[in-house]
C-alpha cells in the first residue's frame, strides 16, 4: 500500500454547542487524489465537521493541517482561498441566468471593463467538455432539470481552483443517470489529484466510488477503513454499534383498539407511494428511514397539508375526508412539525397566543370575544403541566429555548384536544435534558390513550420510545418491526432498501 | 442594578408608546415655540378633523399591513366611493343614506376583488393593488367625466362639515367610532388573531387550521370598506365629489400605519400615527414653513419613524434575551 501525501489532516478536533458536545476528538485524514466517504447516522457530526472545514463554525480545539501546514480556518473566505470547495444539497444558483453565467458568476472574462460574452460561453463549454459532460451552456438555468442544475452547481464548485471538494449528499436529488455523471466527475477530479469528501447515506455508492471511508458516531471518531476491505454488515455495525442508554423512560400502557388506519396513501410527486399503516390507542408508532424517505411527506398528506393522489384514512373504522389541516384538526389530529420555527410557531407572539391558536373558539365569551383571563389560565396550566421554562405566558416564544418552544407547540395541540398526535423529529435541536422531558410527555399522552406517531431519524430514539416501527425507503414502506424484534441492523437494512 | 432596571423599564415604557411619544414631543415643542396659535382649542380640534379621512383609510390599511399585505388602491377606492355617492344623490336623486350605503358596499366589493386577486391569482399585493388602482381611476374619470360633482344636500355635507354638540367635528366622531370597532375586532376576536397570525407566519397559520385565504381576502374587504367610508366623508368635507382628490391618500394612510408602528398589535398606534402626521403638518404650517419644504420634512419623518421602530425592536429583543 503506497502512501500518497495527505492534503488535509484533522487531529483531535472538538466542538461544543450549548448543551451538546457535537464533536469529540475527531480525526480525519484525506489523501491527494482520493475519494473519501464520510458516513454516520443523522446527528453523528458529519455536517458539523464539514462546517468547520468550510469556516462556518470554529473548532474549540484540535489541529487542522492543510497540505502539510497547520492552518486556522477562520472564515468561509479563507477556506475558499485554501482551495476547499463545498457543494451543499441546496442549490445556490440564479434561475434567470444561463448555465455559463452561473458557472462563472463574479469572475466573468472582461476586456476594458466589458464582459466578453463569447469568451465566457467558450470557457464554459470547454469546462464541461473537460469533464465529459454534454451541456448546453447557453440554456437558461430554469429551463434545465433539477438534476442537471445539480451538475452545474458541482461543476461551478470544482472550477474554482479547488484542491478539496466536499459533496454533502449530492445524490439525494439525482436520477441514476445523473448519479453516473456525478461519479464520472468525481473520478475525473481524482485523476487530477483533487481529493473528494463524499457524504452519503447510500452505502452502495460508497462501494461504487470510494477509496476509503471514515465513520463518525455521536460526534466521535469510530475509524477509517479501506473500502475494498470492508463488508456492508461491518459498515452498518460501525455506524450504529452501541447500546441503548437509559435515556428513555419506561412506559407501561395497555394498547387499546385500532384508532387510525391509513390505506394506500400516495401523493402526486411520487414521494409517497402506497403507504398503509394503522395505529392503536395508547400506542407509540415510530417512523424510521433515511432523510428523504418520504416520512414527513406521508405525515403532511395525513394532516391534509398537501393534496393526495390516492388513499383512504379511517378513524375509529369510519372513513374521513382530510383535504386541509382544518379537516385534520376537526378529526382531532395534531401535527408537531419538523421545523417548529417555520411551521409551528408564531415567534413574535406570546406563549399564551401560541397556546390557544388552534382552538381559539374554546376561550370565547358570548361566542365572539376572546376571554383573556381564560387564555392566561389555560396557557399557565400547560406551562405548569409541561414544565415549560418561561418567565411568563406573555413572553414572545422567540426568546424560549428549543425544548421550551417545542413544549409550546405541544401545548397548542393538547389544548385543541388532539387524539392522534404526530411528532416529526420532536427532539431535533433540543438538548439532552429537554429530550427526556419530551419523551416523558409522549409517555403521558400514550397513557391517556392517545395515538402517538413519531418520525425520527435518530435510530436510538425511535427504538427507545416506539412500540412498533414502520421503516420507509424511497416513498414506500420497506418493513414493519415489532418491539420484540427491534434491532438497529434490521431497521437500517430496511431503511437502505437492503432487506 | 436598581438604576439599570429603572432605565430598562423606562425604555420599555417609551418603546411601547410608539407614535404617542412623537405626539407628546411635538405638542411640547409647539407649546413653547407657538403658544399663541398652537395651543388654542380651535387649532387642537382642527388637527383630528384634518386627519380623520386619512386615519379612517389607515384603519383599514392596518388590517392589510398586519396581515402581511399592502393595498395601494385604497386612495382611489375612497375617491370612487365619494364620487359615486355624490353622483347617486345629485344625478339619480337617491336618498343620501341609501347612496352612501351603496357607495360603501361597492368600495367593499372592490377591496374584496383586490383580495381575491392577491390571494387566489397569487399576484403580489403591491402590483395587484397598483393595477386595481388604475382601473378604479379610469372608472372615476369615466363616470364623472373628470368633472367635480357639486350640489350635495345638507344632510350629506353634515358628515364632513357638521359638528356634534357644536364642538366635536362629525368626521372625528365617525373616526372614533370606527377605531373602537377596529380595535375590538383586532384584539378581541378570532378574526383579529388570525390576521396577526397570517401576517406573521402563513405556513404555521395554515397548519394551525386557520382559514388563511378567507382571512387574506377579508383584510382587503375591510380596507375597501374603510376607504369608501373615508371617501364619503371626504366628499362631504369638500362639498363635492372630486375626481382628482385621492391621488395621494393611500400612501398617506400607509405612512400613518408605519409611523404608528401597528405591529405591536394595537390599532390605537395607527391612530397615533395619523395624529402625529396631522400634527407635523399643522405645526409646519404654523411655523410658516413653505409647502414644498413641508413635503421634504414629512418624508424624512416617515423614514426616521421607521428607523426608530427598528431600534426599539432591537432594544426590546436584547432586553428579553438578557433576562
């Protein structure tokens, strides 16, 4: 095994956020001209690590050596100057410009201060050709497909004199043909001696393209392996290998009758395909799967946020029609969304206003006027019940911490008498202590006979709190696992479409 | 510590006062500089009378702005209503009150249509209402042949020129009644809550089961209703339906909304904004400032008022996050 020089070497990198240790003594080394996979579950610390490399975050301690010299990456500008180029999942392109203009944005060829358009197009053509890609560089960006736009984004990023190219799940929006194009680009980069860091959830892609892989788990470095010398099973066990901790309060609830039944739910965009499941009163039903597997989309369909193309929903055996969130609320369904700030809360409004938002009719006097005394006492009751930390119910929710904000969202649905509560990533961005409180609330709701549906990408969490887990893969239900058969490897296998 | 608390408390009080503070400052300054002409009962009653029309439009505009939209057509809608009412009374011999009722109804329908254009056709409110504004302007010129409509009966004129108990101008009474209704609607009803919710976070409002579309259309309906009513009062004040009278009204009303800082969620802030606007006008007049320079001063005041609002928001944010 010949050693190629290292372009990038990270040693003992640490990073903490308030309440969370995101990275603990992480090592990472990258050789010139290699394609290196970075893998780990959601929340393992991959993006934190990449954000340190891009200059978005500053490491607390540890060293970064670039091309043999120790460096302090203090800003995104500095990172770019070093030659680190990052391709994010979201596109940063301008729709109303041509492909060529997008690629060379901010560095157009100029003569006497005037842009040389012909030169620009010629340069762009040559650039795409050098990667063996057929692209109409004069096409408006909005006229080409999203997958092609992704290719443009990648070409743009690598054209900026990059020595290290980081790709953060670039294949999630690509078709298999474009994925092939992407792999070709990666190999061309490799041949030019450029190093590629490839973040992906799709293990098959690692075997298809990568030389080495580094595994992170819970912010810790697990190891680096040659891809040729590892099996898929070993990979999975390195990703998840750990015991369940006692983070999850025990629950002893006898399950009741089937309350919710969903049959053949599909949407128009093909992100949810023929999804059927049912849930009983007192049950906590978990939804596992990779990001983009269609779990959130399924919940949005169930709650009436997006139009269905097919499917029936039964509550207590009776078919119900849910075409709008209002219908869902009438049928006593509540939805704690994944993005509480964007979809769940009115940040500038107070705790009390947020608490009663869904069920304002419950605090009306003469069926017309809001009763502020009642509003306050209701809000205070939920603050007390959920142990929400807030100076008063008049506090705007934007000043609360993530965990307390989540409790306000929960209060909103509890006050509206939800019987079926959907929680999408309920503990994202919440510190450990508050997480446990959320789990306790979930248990209490289950004990009250409610149906709880939890979507979570954290394997440990979903196994810790669910009675049963439905695993989704690419819009379909890939498998269903009962509590006695919970195992991380089984669920992961379903999630990657392996089983 | 005690001193610090005192400062922070007084800062909070000041920040909650909004445009009322501006009003107090102007009154203080003018009482010193022009005590003889400013501090007379006639002058102090004159100010609300002068701003009554604008503030009634601003009341409707507050709902639109709180709901996260904007309506540039309210000025023309108000002129249209004034001319319509005048036309119906003088040319068609309609009963004054019936004519006013029809004119206000038409105004409300225009507002509703603007709301539907913005909500269902998904045209940005700025450009959608701009289009509506020109359509109405055209209609006004067609129906009036761009000539003033004179000869309004006494009971019509009373709405603009009359006094209650010989002291309180009728437009001020109308304004006061409407503001009470508007304030109650905003603060004490689910509709008012919905307006604020939709303005703050449309997606969250939808997911909370609020009827976002209906709310959005209704705020424009209210905007049209208030504009039309203001237009009737304006026609009564001017003793005629004036086709050219509304060019600037929509923008003046918006200025009142922003100077008032309605975002605190109180309709009285809009009233304060309109009064402050009127006081500045009045003071500049009394100080003998030339009309052209008055425009410059008023424009500067809009900018400074909004700047002040942003600064206040920052102060209250840093205070609460410190606590």
